[in-house]
C-alpha cells in the first residue's frame, strides 16, 4: 500500500471521528442546559465508524488520483535551435 494513502487515510479517520463526535454531541445536547460529552454506543457507534472509514478511504483515493494527475511526467520534446 502506498505510504501517502495510508497517512491520508489515518489522518482522515482521526479527524473524521473527532468531527463525528462533535456533531453527535451537538445533536444530543441541543435541548439540554448542560453540555455533556457522550460517545455513541452499539449499532450507532458501528454505523458512525463505518461512515468515517468509507469517507476516509474515499478521501485518500481521491487525493491519490489528484496527486497522480498533477505530478504525471510530461514527455519532453526537444525544440530545434
């Protein structure tokens, strides 16, 4: 596996999980006076983790494709003097 893809996927997982927890807690605490940090349990945690993994892999794949397109070596054609 490409090292860059692994790094991007890992970073995406970490940031994605933090982002998901923020949104989850904003929703759970929307009607509460006190903010209470919670982590989803059971099936909801598995569903959230699955979405995070899928989006992280998609981000890594797209990054890999874009990088490949931008760094593709162009064939040099000599110009006669």
